[in-house]
């Protein structure tokens, strides 16, 4: 893998990390506590609000997991280990990295 390839992956990962951070800020409103005031919100409306809150929290958790994978990939770039399987040390196929630059293992180790 060339230095230009690594720079391209680093840039893409950093861009995705910035996008996730921006989405976190937008999704914060949906995670706020749902009030119990039955006068202002009916039971079904409250259930909808609770469901929306749960979905917002699940989305936040998925973004957090993705953020962790991106951080690990960026750490591998810094360590000079990006593109190599963390299990066996062999090269990760370029097509696999193109699909998801955060994958830590080659296809053989991922399936084994």
C-alpha cells in the first residue's frame, strides 16, 4: 500500500468521524427525557415519543461503535500497521479495505 493510499484512507476516516460527531449533535434532541404530563401529551403520543427516544439512543450507540472502529483504524495508521491483519499479519485485500477501511482482519481470519 502506498503512502497516497494511506493518506486517502486517513482522510476518509477523519471525514466520517467528523460526520458522526455532527450527527451526534443533531440526534441529541431525540434522546431527551420524555415527560409524564398526560395533559400535554396523550398516551399514544407519549408511546411514540418513547419509541423515538429508544431509536435515537440505539442510533447513538451504533455511531459510538463505528467511532471506536474508526479510532482503532486511525491508530493502526499511526502505528504503521494499517492494511495488515491484526490476527495473522498478512495484507488485507484492497477490495475489503475499500468496502470498509475499519476492518482489522483479512477475510480468512474474519471467517475463522
